[in-house]
C-alpha cells in the first residue's frame, strides 16, 4: 500500500510504505488512498489551520529561547570576567611567589656555600695550626734536650774545674806553692786571637815564669753573655788555648800550664773577686784570667818586686 503523509509544517509530501493508517485530520496529518481531488482539497484546508497555531507557537518558542540565551549570557559574562580576573591575579601571585621562592632558595644556597667555604677555611687553618703546634712542640723538646745537654756539660766543666783547682791547690800545698801573680788579657767580640796589648802582657809574664824555679800557671777563659751557651763555651776554651800556645812559644813549659774554658758562666767559688763582680759585662768578660803559683820564696820575692794582682 502506498500513501502520502503531510504535516502542517512540511512543505513537501512524504511517502510511507506499509499498512499504517491514521484517521483523517490527526495532528494535521492524514493518510489517504482516496481520489486526488478530495486529497488536494484537504491539503489546502488543514495546513492553513495548523499554520495559524504553529507559527505563533514557533515564534513564541524562538523568542523565549532567544530571551533565555540572552539572560544566561548576561549572567554568565560577569562571572566569566570575574573568573578571568581572579585567574590572572592568581597567575600573577603565583609567578611572584615562585620568584620569591627562587630568591630565597638562591640566598639560602649562597649562605650555605659561604658557610661551607668558611668551614673548609677553618679546617685548613686548624690543620695549619695543628702542624705549627706540633712543630713548636718538637722544637721545644729539642731545645729542652739541648738545654739539658748544655747544663750537664756545664756541670761537668764545673766539676772538672773544681777538681783541677783542687789538684793545683794540693800540688801547691805539697810544694808550698803560693799565689804569686794574677792578671788577665782581653779579646775582641767573637774573637780568640791575641791583641798586641795582650801579647805584651804575656811577654812580661813569660819572663817572670822563666825566672821561677817551681811554677804553675792557671788559665781560665770567659766570654760575654751574647750567643748560645755551647758556642760561648767553645770560644772561652779557644781563648785559653791561644794564651797557652803563646806562652809555650815564649819558652814556658807546657806541663806547668793548666787551662779551662767556662763560657759566660760565673766563676766558681773562690774566683769571684779575681774574675770580676759582673762576668756578663761585655768587655770585661771577654778575657782569660791568668794566675801564677810559685814557691813561698818566689812569692816573697815577687811581692818585694811589686808583683801582685792586676
């Protein structure tokens, strides 16, 4: 079965195949297998009525739809603007916050780097200070050892001098020796060579010793307090040896000469007056003390001839 279907809003007829049947005038549509003339008459009548109702309804719906869209647009637009404004402000604050975070992080990193650098510098300085302290301790130990050695040597020299003086005194007592003459010769700074004045003095002593039948000559070397103790001790010995060598060249027997060097130390007990009240005084302390012992008769002869201490 073939039929035509037309609605009030349709501009063209629609053909439907099948067995659908609609009563005439339903929804402004109709199905018909009737004559063309009567169908044409109905088509012209029905659409006109429907259009009277459908067109205003469509206009009303369109107008209502447009009004609704406009209202919604008017309400949504301010909200969108506020959202955009808030979003822009949030983005700005977020950027500013990130910049502050980066700045703070950079400052903290810089502070941490500076602290680490100071720690490294402090550790280096501590290491240097520790090395310096160890070196100072080592030097102090060496100095203490040297001082102990010098003290021991000084004590040994003092013991030898005391033993030498005691031996000389014993020999003098056994031979009835007495102190005949005491004098000294001086030296230049850090020198052990004899000056012309010293040689003149030693020439006179050598002549006097040669004229004595029994005689003992005692030579005691001194230095000033300048310089290390070991150096001064050796220098005092060299000064006493210089006097001894010169006396030997002047025909004084070597076996009657006894020498000792005391450095810058004070003389032992019994020699203070002859060595001077201040042995550390520069010019007076750079000398060799000379003491001549002879028999009682020689001592009396020397006293009568004007000999004695100088």
